[in-house]
C-alpha cells in the first residue's frame, strides 16, 4: 500500500491540491494528514479523499471556534495512530493517556503547560527524540511519521547505538529491530526550501520518499 503522508497545511488549500494531485499521479491509495490544517476548504479536500487525520496544536486550540459540521468531525480525530504499518502523530508518539482533543486546552490550564510541552519539536529537542525512540522501542514499532517541525528530516536508531540522521530523498526502512522518526515537512509553510512538502511511504517495500511539488 502506498501512503501519502502530509502535515502543516496552515491554510493553504492551493498547496494541498498540488500535493494530492502529485500523490495520485504516484499511485497513492491512502492519505494521512498529521494536523495543523488551518482551513475549512482544506478540511473539505481531506474529507473528499477519505484521509485519515490526527489533530495538531491548531485543531486543539481552535476546536471550539470551528463551525459545527467541521467541529463534529475534527472532534473525532485522535492524537495519534498506531497501526501495524506505521505510527503517526502531529509531533511525538508520546501523549497523555485518555486525553482527547476537546480536553486539551483545559488539561493544559490545569497542568500549567505550554504548547511545546505537549507538542515537542523532534528537530530541536534531543530529549524529545530520545523519548520518542524509546516509546517506539517499547511498542516494538519500526517507523513513526510526524509533522510540526516543518522540515523533512529523519532519524534512524538501532538499540545500542547513537541516533543518526538519514539522507533523502529516498531511504529504506531496513529491519524491524530498528527505529525511524520521519518528519514529512510542511505543505503550507516549509522551513527547508520551496514547494509543498510531503512523504510517500510504501509499506510493502518498505521505503520512504520525500517529495516537494
């Protein structure tokens, strides 16, 4: 199965359209959005292709202000997906047990938390990367896809060794005993160059291809 995995649309349905068209040309059969959509038009586009969706900080902070049909749909989005083929979330595989999107704002107030505490950057925080890799290892999961950083960046880790960056634009997911953190970049506001960014993941090979359109 070929997955098109994207994140951080940030109110740019024009860029999302480019991504979806390119993914269709490449033969993608599943679509996965990792949050921070930022546009009702883009939400309609995600629904039209039957995308699986997890929520990001934009959805968690703005849920109460959404128009009713959109709010009812987004309120059902999980914080993360843990599928046999892959794990995915907006920022990190670590999330408070039982915390759903509708309770995020109140939870943060009660715990006196800032947004980066729930949505850490796997690009900038070595501590967050180690915690994410340990979570994958504990769950025997091989690959985790995330957005939030707005950068196409991947980390590879074999237990007993130090994490290392992976060079793209394509790389194989080599063995079940290894762990991978894959940032898919941003559709609407990339921090690492021009173009709308996303990733293709062939779960049969398995391999990842970063794309920029």
